[in-house]
C-alpha cells in the first residue's frame, strides 16, 4: 500500500500501520517514514508494506508497483526539483500508471490537480474516488480530538476506503483511532 500526496503522507501511513498492527497483520512501515524498504527482514507472502512515497521516490523509481495506491492531495510543491506543476503531478501519478486492472487507486477527486489528471487520461486500476467528508456518527464513536481538523479528517477518509478494500471492520478501526495521538512533528 503506497501513500503519496503533498501533505498528510506520514500521518496517514502511521494511522494505517497502527490499524494493521492492532489487527495482528505482519505490517512494515517503510519509505519516508519508518525503515528503508530494502532493510526489512523476515518477509513472507503475508507481509504488508505501508510505504510513504515522495514525488522524488516515485519519479526516480524504474520498477515500482503497488496493489493499493493513494494520492491524498496535490498542490504546488518541490518545484525546485520538478520545475513545473505538470511534472510534479506526473511524478505522483507514476504510481497509478504502474498498476494493473486488479489493483486499486484511491484518489482525492476534490483536488483540482487530481481531478484534471483523471479527466485527461485512462488508468487501469479500479479508481476509488474520495469526494466527501466523514460521517459525524463515526467521528463521535472515535471521540478523538486529533480528528477535529479538516486535514486529519480527510486523511481518515482514505483510511476508511483502504479498510473497506482490506475488509477491516469499522469497530476495529474505532479501537485504534480512539488512541491515535498523531506524530511528533
């Protein structure tokens, strides 16, 4: 599962890691957060990797494929490297371009750049559109102040979509989300 975007990558990756860990999944948190992927040991066919990938990683990678890809958001950033917003968007969407029809791409279709890219190209994976907010009843069950900001609620929306694909029940999500404290930075 690869998570990218301009903002929220680390938080979303950590929340997902915590949920999978609490559900006794052999999960590894790697990429920009956690360990470098190639340092991981004792990997089995059941090991799940939660990868936080920057535009730099995606642009540089020659052979990289993810079963579940997430693009949280895109806004002008890292233009000193990419030179134009179009090249930055292309770096992010390289993640989706490498997927097959059996894979999932979870995309924030409220984001201008993501919506524009979706309208201009065809993609193989199943596209899951994140276009609405969080159910208030679900937020009340979580009862965690951390999720009171718009950005953290948006991250949570992606977690819910990933959980649906992985068939993780909402009551398991609630248990982990109640105790999530956020990251130190």
